């Protein structure tokens, strides 16, 4: 992404960012599914309640 810190005008900054995004190489497809590192929630066991 282009460095847009020096540009104060919002529309101008947007234009520069969009152009940089268009010029950038496309990202490679994911090798692992999204959220695979997320901690999984375990299902509560049916039966006697905890309290």
C-alpha cells in the first residue's frame, strides 16, 4: 500500500490508495481455511446440569 500520510485531502488520498491497490500483485489463494487457528468451543454434554 502506498504511503499516504503526507496527503491531507481525503479524496486525493483515496485515489492514491485505489491506484496502489489496483497495481499491487493479487494475493495467493488461502492454503488453510479462515479461522482455523481460532479456539474451538466445546459442546456441553447432555445430561446432568452443572448446578
